[in-house]
């Protein structure tokens, strides 16, 4: 690190390169934090984690015990072991005892993208609740026809306030906070929708992954999806289809018909000579027929052929989606224990081989990326693994949970990783050389009191 600082001082290294190198080296050296601890308020598995996108200060978590909690990850509540370990207790908890609390497990908890004054929860009780952080009261709710697996809001949106909801129903629902009603539904999946993700390059593009193994792209301004990813469509070319029984029968009969074909060649030549006069007429008729045929195919699904509409990205359910920051690539996780990297522009499978991935298949997983999209953190049973996005090699294996890990969230501001699992714990993974002020938190209580946030400034 001192070498990098020396190059920066001498002008050999640009400030932007210096920052990216330091961030990358810190993210690549994560280990279980020995100076920061989150005191979990959940009595069930932790299903969702998110640090707010405005200040990078408040951690929101949702659990299977139908509770949601908020933690201040910058200011600790107290210190232990001689002031060496900073403890972070929840600022508030909303559970089943709350008047408008969820009745069953919370599967998704997300912050409103531009303000910590609101947050959204989705639950297995079929409800999506929008909460006021100051009063911890429900501002509005949406009733869905099935369990809510995932909710998402676009961080780029300036023209809409839509919550995309993936449920056990086949339709994706867009909930409008501005009107308090469903804006519209997106139909196309043949089974429940387990993962939703907004594009990081357009506020109008939504990506969904279903239990039918399909990943669909939607432009919410138009009807129908405009693209479906196909795992057989790779950058090396489309794989040849399997030879079915009808094709084999055709191959066997072609040999017997070869002799008859030679005798019909002369007859065809005579027919062509006779039809020389009206050849142009036949070509125009053929063109019209092909156009009619094409329009009939188009009606099967808006913008897609029937064969494309049936394409699958995984052999099982799609349980996790994460798009890179530049919006050029998509990472998907499936219940077939496969992690795939997709080129969004071409819709091709890049065929990156991610090493030794073993995923749980019973519930959706929350993936996370570093700021430069170089590493992806994936819950792999009782561990969380960091893979190189472009080579697929395992860079880190983080062991600390006693049961399966469900969610990961990388905080780009401090280069820290938060993980939640079925053991009810929220673990913090930090770089070993992290310099923190949490140890002096008790001596700065007066300053912390002055810095009390009213959530919405």
C-alpha cells in the first residue's frame, strides 16, 4: 500500500486509479471482522439485507420471523472487550406484535432508493408494505395473489416510483407508490417469479427470473417482454439441437428415396422451362405468403417467436439475478447450482466456468457485486464465496455461519460485506487493515447526539 501511496504522491498514478486499486485490494482481502459486530434482532433466518444508497449508514434486514430491523453501522451502541469490539444493536424492530406487521416470513426488505424516510417489505403473507421510517407505520400496502419472493426499485428512476414484485403467481406486478395501486402486470412466465432486478442503465428495463428457468427482459412502456435468454445461445455459436426421432426417420428414408430423386430431375427441368413466362408472378406470391407466415408467428408472443419464448437460462428455477454497474452484463444463479454470466447486448451466455458452486434451491438468493464489478459474492450453502466475474475463479471462501447463507450485501463506501443466514446471524466481513472510529464511539457520544438523523432531510 505504501508503494501505491508513493506513486500517487510522485504523480505516477492517477487519483482515480489509486482509489480503484485500494478498493480492489481491500475487497479482495475480506475476513470476519474482529472489531465490528451486528447484534441480530431476528429469531428466524435472515432473508434480506441492504445498506441505504444515500448515506451508506443504515442496514435494513428482514427475517423469517416476520420482523424487520434497522442498524446504524457507523455509530456503535456500546463496546466490549476493552473497547476493541464495537457492538451495533438495532435502532428499532418491527415484528408480528406491531399493529400492521407481517404475519409470515419477510422475504425482501429494501430502502427507498433516494431517501431513508421510506422502506419496503415483501412477505409470504401476500402483502407488500411501504413503511415510514420516522413513525414505523405503514404508509400503504399492496395485496398480491401469492407469496412475495422479491421486490425491487430502480435507483435510476426519475419518471416513476414503481416497485417490481416477483411472487408465486406467474405475473410480475408493478406497484405504484404515487397512486397506491398496481400500475400494470407483466405476463409471460409459466411459473412463479423468484427474482427481479432493474437495469442499471435504463429506468424502463426490468429483468425477471422465474421458476420456469426463464430470464425475461421487459420494457415497462410496452406490452410483452422483448428478450428471453437462452442458455444454448453462447458466444461460440448456438449449440446444435438434439437429433429427435423424426429427424432420424427422415435420415433413414433419405437413402431409399435417393434413387427416385434422380429420375425426377429431368421432369423438374421441363416444368421450369414451361413456367418461364409467369416466374415473376410466383415469386411475388411466395413473398406475400412468407410475410403472412411471419406475422402469424409474431402474434404468438409480442416481439418473440414461439421457439424463443420457450427458451430457458437454467435447467431449474432462477433464484438470483445481479447486473453489473455498467449495465452490460448479467449474473444469474439457478437451482441447478449453476452461476452464469450473460452479455446483455447480444443475449449470449459467455460460458464463464464458475468453480465449485453449490447453491441451496429452496428459496431466492441475494447476490452482491463490488463497485468495479470485479468480484461477485454468492451464498454457497454455509459459506459465502467471492468469484472473479470474468474468469470464474474462486477468490475468497468466507466461513463463519453455522447454517446456510441466504443473502449478501457489499457496502462500497467502507468495502465491507454483510451476510445473513439461517443461523439468525448477520456477520460483518472487513479488510484486515480497516481503520475505524467505532472504538472511540463512546467518547464521541456528544457528537453522535448532534448528528441524530431525522431520516428525511
